[in-house]
């Protein structure tokens, strides 16, 4: 079991230690009592100890009361060296802070109570007070430190987990359910990478090199992979077995370096394509590509357009990025060939849509319905993807506790901050990026939602989540 400790000390006057707390220089014959009242878990969840009275007995008894000031994060005092015990009196509780909003959690004290320890001069001694929270552990841990450290007993992924070396960032991951193949858009190397399951392991196949590759999208029936380069729409007949792109349409409006940038495949043979001006700044006319007639038709204007489609192709969501004030997100219905502009205003940078569009996550946090009615949230600060079955959201983070994926129940009761409940968190043995951070992370799931694929600029991770 691992624990994480916080060492922030807020000096204050405590009974029997007033002179030591207020003096600028500590007596060299003393050690230090420090009590930290909050800490964050590897999942990023912050816990706080409340209504706790911790009695310290020994050469210089002291009493700590968290409710003297519930907002503070730590307590401290200096004491002479010697043998001590710390007792947590009945009546304490733990609360989880979701976006700063406290939520009570069920917890049990599992460490010795009282717990014995020894203080030595000019040294700090960690006192482990261990609590169990909903099946996970929370540690409260001269002079001595009593600190809150968090260990939620986060499991690593199962045997199906893989970390595949894959230098260069990828801009899109697309899963081909019929052939059990993952396609990755690598703009740096101008190629479509392919990964397939063979003998129980995912391995790279030969890539397809596409000059000026910008994006790909798979049609809802899984028959074609629509491939964009800057000036053309190509497609690949996935049943042919040759993985050879065929040029189908050419962008005629190239003013200011206008180019085909992002694709989202819908039903009714429609593919929504956002364009981008490479040589100047401004709005550009998006295109609707027909996979049967191979024609391009101008549609709505976007600025640095972003697009995302549901797996069944029933809805496509599009918006601009980089303007002020932000524009409303547009919903495109491929069957009726109609556009609806909503009051959901974002400089849109992230879209994830479930298989039937009943759950849509924008900007990696707010969760919406098909019509973009706000339903709830998953915690911000990570990269989020919604499951195909609309029941779950997966959020990847790589910060101080290390790389991990948290699973949220999108059918569960909303908690403080209108947050969906956390189900569990997986600790990842590898980071997808060469450096910490999630800026270059893209994700997708397998069709049955049993696997989560996470790509960075260093690795492709295959994470079993079912």
C-alpha cells in the first residue's frame, strides 16, 4: 500500500505550546508537532478530516481540534523529546471535497488507536493514523507529524493492459469494430497507423502514408474510412483488404490556404468536414461530403472548426475555437440535412459523443443530452471520453499522483457540484507522453467498451476497463 503525505505547516498557538508557536526560532531541544488536515488521493480527490479531537499524551500533552478552524489545512506545535501516544476520539468524520464542495464519506479507523511513537530533538516523526473510505485507505499521519496521506488502493489494469512504443503525437484514434483494428492519425509522420489484435496482443501493422494527412473518420456501417488530406477527400474500402486510399473529391475553394481539416461521419452517406485557413485568420466554409456521389457541398461557417459524431451517425456536433465571444455549438442532423445552433457557447476544443448521442461531453467536463441540455459534470482537468453505451465516462489525468484513468457513472445520482459519481480509478504503469501532462492525449474505446485506448507522444496504451 502506498501513501502520499502533505507537509504544509500553518503555525498556530496551541495549549502548552504558545511560546514555541510564536517564537521565530525554535528551541533546539524540541521537536515539532504538525497536523495536516487535508490531502489529495492519487485519483485527485481531496479528503478533509472534520470533527476530530486528537489527544497526544507524553512528555508534553497536546490536543488538536479540527473544528477550531475547519478551513485550515494544518496545525502544529513544538514538544520535548520522548515517548508519546496519539488517540483519535470518537465523533470524527471524513469529507471529500469535489470542486471545493464537501461531501461526507463513510470511513472506518483501521490503525491502532491510540498509536505509539517517539519524538526526537530536531526531528519529525510521522504518526500513521489509517482510515478506510468506501473500501479504500486514507492515512493520517523532532517533534512529530500527524499527516493526512491518501491511498485509495487504486488497482493497476488487468492482464490485457499493454504499453506500445509509439513516438510522435496522434491527433485522432478510430476503432474499426468489424475488423478489430485501431486507426491512428499521425500528422507528424503523415501516415495512418494501424494496430490489430493478434495472439492476444495488440501490434502495429504497416501504416498507410498520406501526404498532408489531416484526419480520418469511419462510416457508421464500418465499410469505409474517409481520409482527408489538405485538399482532397479520399476513402479506403475496408473490406477490400488492401488498405489503399482512393481520391474522391477535391476542395476548390483554396483562398487563404483553405484546407480540409477535421471529419465526422454521419448516417445518410453524409460526412461533415471542418475546414481551416492556413495562410490567414478567419471563418471558413465547412463542407458536407457525400460518400455515394463523392460531392462536396458548402455548409456552415466555422473558425478553426471542431467536430464530433455519434457512433450511429445520427448527430454531429460542431463549433468554432478561438473567437470572442464564443459561438454556440451547432448540431447537424444528417438524415434531415439540417443544422441547429444551440445556446451552448464554447470555444470548442474537445468533443466526445456516445454511440446513440444520448451523452455528449464537451470541453472534457460538462455532460449533455443529445439536444445539448446540461445533465451533469465529470471533474475538469483531464481528458474525457464517453463510452459507446452512454453509461460511463473515462477521464485520464497525469499529474502529481501519476497517470491514471477514473471511471464515472453517467446514470448515477449527481453529487455536490452536479458531479457524476466516481466508480473506480485505475493506476497506469506507464504515461502516454514523454513528459507529464495530457495536452497531447487522445482517446477512444473499443465498440463493446471493454478497452480504452490512450495515445500520447510516446506510447499507445491499451487499458482494460470492463
